[in-house]
């Protein structure tokens, strides 16, 4: 995930193995740090990020670990 104005990495979203839930792993200095990390779906995680940052959240499918 990248925060467009700053062009810096905000963190990552990972699917939790065996549960189907998603976890936001925020970079320590990003605007996502301190927000709830666990979400029932990818859509819920993206919506939470949008609400928390006040902007649109898009996945960067080119970045995979």
C-alpha cells in the first residue's frame, strides 16, 4: 500500500492462513499505525484504511512478499 501524497509505504495487508481474515501490518511511522489490524474480509480492511486516512486505498499488486 502506498499513500499517494507522500508516496511512502503505509504497510501491507496479509491474508491470515486458515482463517480467511486479513491483517493490516502498518509501518511504524505511517498513518495506519495504531489502527485496528484484523478484518473479516479484504474489502473491510480496505474500507477501514480509507476511513482512517480519509482517502482512497488501492492495492499495489506488483508488490508481493
